[in-house]
C-alpha cells in the first residue's frame, strides 16, 4: 500500500459565527501504487476537502495521510517538501490553478525554477517537453489562459502539475467543466499519462461513465465518510450499503451520480447539516434498514466479501 489515509477528520470554522463544519468525519482508506481510486457522492459530502487534505494543500484536523511512507499531513517533518511535490492536485476549473495574468510558459517554468527541478538552461526545453506530453504545441507558451480553449487550459493545468514530477495526481472533477466533445480526449490523455509515468490517481466525478472508464476501485462518500469501497462490479452492480443502493437505484442509466432531483425518488429526507452531525450512523434518519442501535453505534468499514468494504453492520443480516 502506498497511499494511507488514516482516520482523517477536517473541520472548518466559520469565523463570523464560530460554527464548526464537519467536512470529513473519519476517512480511512488505502490505495496501492498505480491504482486509480474513483470517489463519488452527493455534493457537499467532502470529496474536494479530501482532495485538498490528501494533496497537502490543507491540513487535517485529526488523522494522517502518508504517501510512499512520508507523512503529507504532518507539517513538522523535514521531508515534507519532496513528498508534497510528489502529490499534485488538478481542479475542475483550470482558472483556480492558473494565474490569468501569466502566460502558459511562465506558469509552467515557475514550477520548474521554484523547486529547482531542472538547471536554468534546461527550463525552456522542459516547458516545451511538458506541453508536448499533454498534446500541446510550443507556440502556446506565449498565450494567456483566456486565449486557450477549455480543453487546452485543462491540459496546461495537467502539464503544470506534471512539472513537479508527481507520482500521485488528484483529479477533482477534471473534465466536468469541459465541453462533452473534449471530455473523452482529456480522459484519454489522463489514461495515457498514467501508463507512461506509472501514476496513481484519485479521480473525483459525478459522471459515473467517467468513473468507470478510469477507476480500479471506487469509494462512496456520505457526510464526510466513506460508506462503501470496492471494485466497479461490487459498488455499482452489487451495492450493499443502503445509501449506495439508493444512489444507484436513482440512476438506472448510470449517468450522473448524486443528482438531488433523481435521488429524491429513492431516498427520503435530506443530508444532515455538517455543522450538527447526527449521533451514531450519520445515515440512520434516512436509512430503510436502520435499527435502534444505529442512532448510537458508529459504523466502521468492514470487509463483507473480499476487497468489498461496507460501513453498515446491518447489511447482509
Ligand atoms: N473552506 C471552507 N469553509 C467552510 N466550509 C467548507 C469549506 N470548504 C468546504 N466546506 C464545507 O464542507 C463540506 C464538504 O465540502 P466539499 O467541497 O468537500 O464537498 P464536495 O463533495 O466536493 O461537493 P461538490 O460535489 O459540490 O464539489 C460542505 O458542507 C462544504 O460547505
Ligand atoms: Mg467538490
């Protein structure tokens, strides 16, 4: 196992009110080298928060994240920088990682020079090489982000992420903002890059077709926790957790997962407020198979069949 996420919690404090938002409530998961983990779940369940914590962009309130044996979450360790630069995050909106006033070439060379990744006289050649790796021509170096198409912009974000030679790439809805016609191109690029550089991916998406296309294993999140984890067949074809079952049943065409309108057909009630977490199982108030003890017992992921983990002791009873 090379990625170990251990009991990670993340709380955000709203300064104006002092309210604590429980965005992650004990996420534990391991991922093997070279695998792609797909993460699905309704809006607000903590996917992007997990992405930011695993990438080291934000610190976990509780818990640990280790990549290749180095702690990402512990800022006091000296080896943090090399480990951190080996984990990169690509956002849905390339504008959040690209400075609109910076030309493409400068955006990429900045990473190379700040982290001293290549000698000064090699920087320009490396920028051209990185552009070519993501399928862009050298002349794009002199463009500003707004002078690129959405697909080109996302390719530049990927090139910038690759500049620090990561081995773990976290892709937070990387194609969701793109026109349908270019989504497949960028997905294929990601799949090629994974093979070429032996990358491990975390891929977050609401589009189940994309998740299926790229992922080896899938985690389903609910209110800051992973409730089910396994292969596509296990999660999508044979879901066990009542929440996953409702998610899948809501979308017989396997399209957009977690759509609130369709989900309302298979699931009663609303996601509880993350500022006021329910006791016990966070899903109990909406759960069709809940028993009284679910209001006090906090479920943990249990391996129900080989490599299929479900956080519900009532399943299969
Ligand atoms: N900086 C922040 N300050 C306060 N609350 C936050 C912050 N970032 C996220 N949250 C809250 O944490 C919870 C998880 O948010 P997050 O963005 O991780 O969800 P998500 O699963 O990525 O949703 P989406 O599918 O809409 O992208 C939400 O309740 C959100 O409002
Ligand atoms: Mg998000």
